[in-house]
């Protein structure tokens, strides 16, 4: 990835976001009561919306991958669909 500074920056930012998502998931798993559940789910939902947008929207990670992603289009489409399913499950 070192041949594209823009891609490198996006990738590092997404890694940080993945870490934040996992920390929130860990906090959700550690809950022993429903107290705080809604707040944590709201935080997770907000973080995921931003994170998925940074991957999927124009100037996002998938676009920055450019031609490197041509042989991975099916996998990327699956990720996009998974993102929708994840947000849908959080919203219900």
C-alpha cells in the first residue's frame, strides 16, 4: 500500500475505527445488566455508520483501492451487504 499515501491514510484510520468498534463490542459483551445498553448501542451505531461510509462512499477505502480491487469486487459487494445487515440488526 505504500505506493498510495491516500490509501495508506484511509487504511490506518479504518484500523483505528475497527479497534474502537471492537472496544465497544467488548463493553457490550461485558454488560451484566441492561443498564447502559441503549447508550452503547447508539454509540456503536454512530461509529459504524461513519466507518462504513469511510469504506463505501466516494473517496473512501474501496474507491482508493482502485484497480487493486478489481479481482475482489464480489468480496467487496458482500462486505457492503454485510454492513447493511449489521446496521439493520442494530436498528431493530
